[in-house]
């Protein structure tokens, strides 16, 4: 069983394959092929995109952030990531919608918005290696403000779905040290972005320096999915989508996103 952050979806997929193999074995190949749309071209390389947000739009985004009420800051990722998050702020959803055509061109396939969230990293900021669920197949990672440049390390595209990642006690270090993954460090300045395929590219950020300085990094993540895949990326839809009621028996299906 995969254990990294955002691995719930992948675990649900493996469990679903087992259920289909038992309940409807003649449809297993069909089930597996249905997810081909969520695979990423092995030739894709992370795109560094300077000045995606010009000065006026960057200041607008910052003004929206300053206006976020304190009680809207989600705390559930403070311990693991050292960050506050806020999902789907209307102004940012509007911005995401305006970028769909451009991001589709960069990604090389027609896309639609999935969701977005504001990530306000504190001095405790860190992001362990992980793969995203396919509801974040494509990520436009926008730098809004920062105390210092903070590299994000992104691997080459790996086969998806991949069950070969090490899952021992030191799995995180093993992933970082795996030369076959060919991690590259990407440094962003405010207004810059990178586009990568989070479900098929391992990515992480090392801890922000904890030297007493007041460190921070404000990022805006916009996630996109292949056009027409909105039902497929949500495991709770699989029992009805594939007309296999037995899929509803998978534990945690509702929470996998």
C-alpha cells in the first residue's frame, strides 16, 4: 500500500482492480484502459514559465490574499507541511478559468479546471516527496511572494499508475536519492510558474532554513485534468460509472479525490 501524501487515490485504484478482477473479470482490461487518459506522455518535461503573472495581476492576487479572513485559513496541513491553505477562492477560480487554453497548450492536451488552492508556507515549511492524485494531473505552481527562493524538485515522468516506489521506513529518502528519477531543482521568482504533471512526476521541497529569520513562501496551485475526465478522477463515481456495484465496497472510496 502506498503511504505518501495524496496516495489515497492510488490505493483505491489498486483495490478497485482487485474488485473488478473478482466481480467482473471479463471487464478488467476495459477498466484499466479507461484510465489511459490520466497517463502522462513520457516525453513531457517540466516547463519553467517566467512572468505568468504580470505586475498588475500579481498585485491583485496579493490583495486577494491580504483580504482572506483569518477564520478561512485551513489548519489541517500545518503539522505535515507548515502551511495554511485556502481552497477555491472565487477570484482565483476565475483566474484559473482564464488560463485553461494556455495551460492546455503547455501541457499538450485539452484540459479543464479541477481545483485550486492557496498555500501559505510558514517558517516551518516543508513538502515531502509525493505523487498527486489524478485530480491534480497537471499543476500550475505560481509563486506569489517569498522571503527567499525555495526550490521545488521535480522528477522526470514515471509510469502511471506505478506501484514500484519504495515503501520501507526510509522511503522518502530513497525517492530523493534515486538517480533514475532525474530530479531537477526549479527556482521561482514572484510571478513565475512551473507546469508539471503531479500524478506522474515525484516532487518535493526541502525544509525552509530554520535559522531564526522570518521565512515564508506564498504559492498558488492551480490543478487541471484532461477535458471530460471529471467523473473518472473521483473514485466515488466508479460503481455507477462502470456499473459494477461491488466497487462501492472499497473502504475510503468517498474520501479518495
